[in-house]
């Protein structure tokens, strides 16, 4: 394991542009503030272009950060032969198949399962990116629940019909029987309000825990970011809000983590430029991106006329199927050991 000084020396000096990309909060905060500003000043724009953050995420950070899992799995196991890589990826594919069958069988139930998992997935990824796990399990899990609930519970509390609309379209497209269970949106909204209140409480509790660990500045930053996430969820269209968070916060931070993990991106030796390392991670995603794109085509056709909205919802279908194996693989990642270290 390289020391912080050795890692910084290995990566070389960062220019101002690289510093913007490399900071764990710089780009995410910029994306959150842009989304909040548009939501407050011109909320109709977030409705008109609600699908576009998810569409952009198909090529930038979003889909690539998960499609890199094929190479991540191979690097973690050290397998270089395609046949052995395929065998090693069998568990991942098996979970995808199980999730697909669950989705087709009960799309309403599976959507709620996916949303619950996403609360943990988003929160845990941010907690890891911001090194909150170094301040103890209470601070970590308070942050995790606060972050996930402040995003997802808030969009369902504010606009339950709009927040559920993509899943309603998915359920309609995959419907094969009339007995499928679907949630009552009024009850879902009431539950979401409880989740929103709980999320705020967890966020404050986590910040207090970090403050007591002597990290007052980081605790304040956590609260500012929580507030930005909640404001985005309140003022913007739900699909736009979640898409902006997914594109600019979650997927970026995971890609950043991969770009700073030598076991994942080497060999050949990692470039000194952080931006070049981000590009390498996207290059690693190509072997899985090609079949993914082929899968998205029939899903789009199943959802309705081809447009930005159906393309975004098709992406959500794929995320529903892959989030569980992607999350479990992410738990096996080592700590970043290349500068910039979080």
C-alpha cells in the first residue's frame, strides 16, 4: 500500500481542471447546485428535460460505472483468460437472471425492493467516498440512511405520482397477469414522509457523531451536501432529481474510486493524469457496454415509442436488474491507493 505522499508523487501535480474533477465534493456539489438552481428558478425545465440526466448517464459515468464490473471482477480474481472470467462472472449473471425473473413476476414488489436497496447503495457509496467509515459505525450508518432517504423518500413524499411513473410504465410493459400487486400511492406517500423525517434525523445524528470525532469541518460539509440533495428532490422533477444525483454524484464517485484503485486499473501503469484514469475506467466498461446497449433496444421497444423518456426508463430497467450484483461486487473493492486519495 502506498503512503499518501508516495501516491501524490506518483500521480504528479494536478492542474486546476484536474482538481475540479478529482475532488470528492467539487463536481458532485456543482451538479447538485445546478440541479437545485434550475428546480427553484425554472421547475418546468426539469419536467421538460426530466429524462436527460439518465440519457447522458448511459454514456457518461452512469452505465459505464456498472459496465466496468466485468473487468473489475476479473482484476479482483486475477483471471486473464476469457473462459475463466466468464465462469468467475457466473454469480453476477445468475443474480441478474434472478432479478429479471422477479421483475417480470411482480414488478411492483420488485420496484420497492429496488428502491430500498438503492437507499443503501447510494448512501454506502457516498459514505465510502467521503471516508465516513473512519469515524465509526454509528456515523457511517447514520450518514448512509440519511443520504439515501433524503433523496428517494423526498421525491416520493413531494410527487408520488411522478416519482412512481417510470415504475408504472415498467409494470405495464412487463405485465403478463392481472393479479400483480401494485402499491397504493397515498400510502406510499405517507410512508415516504416518515422516511424523509427519519432521513433528516439520521443526517443530523451522523454529523454530530463526526463532530464529536473532531471532524467539525467535514460534519458541516456533510450537512451542506445533505441539504443540497434534499433541495434537489423537493424542487426538481423526481426523474430529473434522481438522474442528476445518479449522474453527478453516485456514478461519478464510483468511477473516481475505480480510477484511484491500482488493482482495478493496472496493468499497464496508471497514468499520472486523473482525467486519463477516468477515461481508462470508461474504456474498461466497453466489453459489457456493447451487450448492454443491445439489451436496451428491445426494452425501449417494449416500453413504447422511442424517445428520451423511454430510453431513460429502459436504463432504469437495466439498473433494477443489475444493482444487487453491482452492489455486492462493490463491497469487495479495496481502498483507493492512487492519488488523489479521498
